[in-house]
């Protein structure tokens, strides 16, 4: 293999794919990235940890096609420190590689392509297409509610439900639940699908979706999923198992509704959270006619109290919440006001917007 490529796009691609590499990988080949060039003036750069794989392509000048795998961290460090401009890469005997730029020459040892794990094939599978901004928004409105408790592995990802060209995402950690719904731009199929995509793949999707304006293709196989985002493809294993029945925890009727300025409410919760500790997490919300009082009192630390205007005609009540659970939803919404639906002080509160619901369990105060 002999190629010439500009340093900057090469550096960006290596940086993108090496995010998923586990430095403690049990197999040496998993610390490498695969470089492949064919007859066309492109190279593919691939990384995988066996659970997730990323492939990204860039334009190059290909003098001789071929493939080699290289230690990702060291290759990235070398390219980063080279002078700006053209980088020339050529594979020599015994899987060694020359990296040249201006007056610099590096020799690096690689491993043959044959040792690198092969990513699955997604040919002849049904495809959905989404606007990247819509998909990113959906992930931002749900991903913070993913559970990080490894003993509840089924909750360590987002449920994707696809039916009648509609995608619904659901995430929960048992104390809160977020769900959002959007219609696909186009799809090859109307059949119902239900899959759970793990956290690591979600993080890579969020990282890459903001870098393209092209429609995103989304393909599901039996145990894998593929996202095609511009010139980058993300392949991930699915979490196997059955997601809990989230519909049964959605309140049927919360009669007391409050409308409040999102930014004012978020700022008040953040101020109150300054006095939270591990043992005293709950912030106190007092609901009165057209007024909310946000307060926090922590023994041996201090207390705070703040009044906020709101539209509310329901019954007066006092309810406690972990403030971080509420602010994480508020900061990802793009609306001026939010509507909170209450029932009783010991019942979940529901934050409802168009196509979006967020449910939070109260805490004792």
C-alpha cells in the first residue's frame, strides 16, 4: 500500500475512530486500527472493540492499494506531531510501515489485515432514514436517563421502538424515565422492531451526529445495528433481553398542572443544589397558587429559599426531588416554558412536551 493524504483530515479520522479502543484490550489486534485503500482515491480507517466498530473514509491519492493495521495510539501521536501538509504512507516487508512528511520519517510496526476482526455485513436489510438534527435531539433528551448499574445490564442503553415509520426512544434507570417519538424521513419497511442500543454506541452517535447535515441511515440486523453518518459508519452489538414494560409506569392522570419558565426553574434548582450532599440530596418544592418555592436545608451546611412565578391553579403541596434529575431534562429542552404534571407528593411528576415525556420519582424530605 502506498498513499498520500493531507495531515489534518487524516488526524481527524484517526481521532474519531480511536475513541472506542480499549487500552486494556485482551487481544493486541484490538489496540490497532485498520487502514485499507482500494483502487479509488479513498482510504477506510476502522477500529473495533468487538462490541462496537467505527469505519470512516477520507479522500487520498492511492498509488498502490493495500491494507495494514497499526497501533492506534502511537499512530495518532506520530501524525499529530508531523508538520502540516502532505503525509506519505507506504507498507514495507514484514508489516512495517513508513510514514513521511517533509523531512520527517517514521517507521512503525503493524499487524496484517487478516488478524483484524471483520465487521458484519448489512446487505439486503431494511433501512430507515432520519434527519441528523432530529436524531441527535432525541438522544440528548433520553441518554442522560440511562442506567449505569451493570447489574441491570438491560437498562444500560436506549430502547429503540420502530413501528409504522415512527421511532420511539426510551431510557430509564429505575428512578426516572425519558421517552421521545419522531417520524422517520423514509423507510423500506413498516414492520415493528424493538432493540436496545448500548451506552457506548449512543455516545459515539452523539459525537458524530453533530458533524453532518446529510440524512442518517439506520439498519437493524438480528444482533447488530448500523448507522451511516456521512462518511462514517458505526456498527454496534445490541443488548439482548427484554426491556421493562415502561408504559405501565407512565401516569395516566396527573390532575395538577403547572407551567413555569424553563430557564428560571433550572437556575433555581442549580442554586438549591449547591447545598446538596450525598446524604441530603432532595430539594424541596412547595406549590402555591401561581407560585413555586424552591428551598434546600442541609444540617451543618446551610439553607436556601427562592420564589418563582408560575401558572398553577392546583392544590397546594410539598414535594422533594433530586434536583439533578430535573435539570438534566431542562437543559436539553429548547422551549421557553415547561409543563409539570403533579398528582400527590408521593407520586411521580411528569414533564410533558410535544412528543416527549419525562417522569421522575419524588424523594423523601
